[in-house]
């Protein structure tokens, strides 16, 4: 296992539900892999981009309420995080 460069502690790999708020509701992405040490909890950059892109999609489409989805389902629907962002970038929204 790799050690954290800040605290020197060993990373523990785990999965958990990542909760995020968006304008209109809340998003719960289940089964997100994280690395945890004594000083921080880290999500992979591509997973974070996918979650943030999905939040943007929900906001832009006026979705309200609580949305729950697994990370595996998001990756199945949007294999690359940019798949969520390109339509917004191209339309200038």
C-alpha cells in the first residue's frame, strides 16, 4: 500500500456514498472508491469530475429532489467525465 506524503500514514481503500448538494436538491452517489489515511480522504479525480458533471447536468435540466445513483451506473452511462460537460461547453450554457 502507498503511504501519504503529508502524514506518512498508510492509505486504506474503501467505498462509501458521496453526498453533494446542487441547486434544487441533493445527489447521493453510492459505491464511490476512496483512499483514506490519518489526515485526508481522497476520491479519484476522474470520479470527482464525473460526480460534479452529473450535478451540473441535474442543475441545468431543472431536476429537483433527492437523486441516488451508483458510480458504476454513472460510468456505464457516461464512460468519460467529459461526456457530461461537452454539450454544455458547445452550447455556451
